[in-house]
């Protein structure tokens, strides 16, 4: 104990000098969360991470493209549907490699993934003979002095081909683009809007895979607490090698661990329940479906009870997503190809869509009850055309 002599002489006494001991292999790590790492926003990166690796994105794109492609596109001349016409033949067989259904499916899918879809017209002797779908990532706009596109460059095989928009009777390329608030020429697809949720969903899948690869248990630490001693370098390296060889990987899941004296296993990671892992994964999946306009119920994602049943969800998909998409593509085709085919008009026929049968029946009932309309006016309202 300190006494008055210690205080007088500045604490200088004959006490033994301090010695410090090193426990060996003791580490303290202080860290904080860094910024989140997101995937690239380029078309190739989004397609690789989304359509090619994420089942929710893949199903949304396929569901929209295949369902929209079920709607037949009819050709009308002055309001009358025609079955034999050059434009009918062109839409049925646009080129030697694709059918009309394959071409339209690609158009719908490109609009969902890239926000852009391109069709090239094969013009021979002043007439449109073929139509080709071009990959969006290979296309680039060539703007004129006024800022409007005058041509498009298509890059393939290390070469670039310029397609002029001054061709006759139609421009060489039809560029369909979804609205982009910050770009004058290129569109923005649903896949880009879903990027944040896509990365979260993919990260959860990677976490699951890593969990299985590490014996289906969270990471932890071996704590040596045998008195004041410590592991030697040889013991430390041997223990590390045995852990990696015999207790890592899915094949070693559930294998019992026999610890030497003084060793204790301490879990240092949060469990999936603590992280609310499952709900976060489902929430990301619902956000992806929301970006594409697909009711989550149709994808089997739990936790969404917005619609009473699958029939109601299917109706919402058609009314809010598919009908606007098909109508837009048909109008784009009409405005582009109409001048080359005597003012022909491309019109979608929704009469065969079962999900819209109730809407069609209601329309027919309203028109039929309107006694102040003539038969021709009723035909026009129902899309049949005049009786002339």
C-alpha cells in the first residue's frame, strides 16, 4: 500500500518492475458498415444479373412477352379487317429465320429488359419485304444538327453498319422506347428500375449458398480460455487447417466438432431470423414484380393479399400492363409501316383473351342498349367495322 514516504519521494520505492505478457493470436477488429455495393446499370450487366440469374426477373419477362404475344395483330383497311394483304403476310413471316410470333416476343422482351426495341425494314425496289429485330445493346443513335436521329449504327463482329432514316417508303429503323425522364433518345426499362431490389434478392441467394457451403451454420470463433496460456504457432495452424478440411462445405453439414481442452465455440454472426432474412427476400421479390407490373400472386410470392384470387390478379395484369403494351406496339407498327401499305392499320384483337371476356361482355351490353346509335356506329364502337 502507498504510504507517506511514497508520496514524498514521488512514488519511487523498491517495488518490482512491471512485465507485460503476450497471449498470442489475439485480434481485435473495429469496423463499420461501408456503402452498399450495387451491380452495374449497363444493359449487359442488368441482363446477366437479372434475366439470366434471377428467377423473379426471368419469370416476369417471360410472362409479359408470352402473354402479350397471344394477342393477334390484325390489319385493317379503312376500318375493315382483311385476311389477305401484303402486310398480313409480312407480319406472319417477317424474315427467313423468324415467325411473326417470335419477332413480337423479342420486341416485348427487349422493352422489358432494355426499355428499347428496334426493328429494321428490308426495303427492295421501294417496298418493305422483310423485318428484322436488332439487339438494343448493339444500337446507337446518330443525331443530326438539330438533335433528332438521322441514322442508327449497328455494331456486330467488330464492324459498325449505318442504317439511314432517309430511306423510302419508310425509315430504315423503328425505334420503340419506354419513357426515360433524363434521356432524349433511349428508353428506360423496368429491369433498370428494379436494380436495387434485384441486387438484394441476388445477395440473399448468394448468402444462402455460402451458408450451405459453410456447413449450413453461421460463422463463429474458437475461443481459447485455458488459464493465461495461449496456443502455439504450430497448434494454431493445425487447428485452422483441420477446420477448413473437415468442417467446411455442405458435405460436412452437421458433423460434430470435438474440441481440445480450453477451446470453446462462440457464434458471432446474426441468425437469418435475427436479420428477418426471409421477409426481406420476399419484399425484394415483390418490388421486382411491382417494377414489371406483374401481381406478385401470379409468381407465387407469399405475403401479397391485394387480390382475392388468381383470376382477379390475372385481370389486373392484362388491364394495367399487357393491354397498354400491346396497344403501343401496334400503334408504333401502324405509324411506321402504314405509308408503305396504302394506309393499312395494325390493330390488336383482344376478343380472344379470356381474362378480358368480362370487359368485352360489358361493352357489348352497353352498346346494345344504346338505342340512339345506328348499327354502323355500334359496329365501330365494338371494333367490328361498318357493315358496308
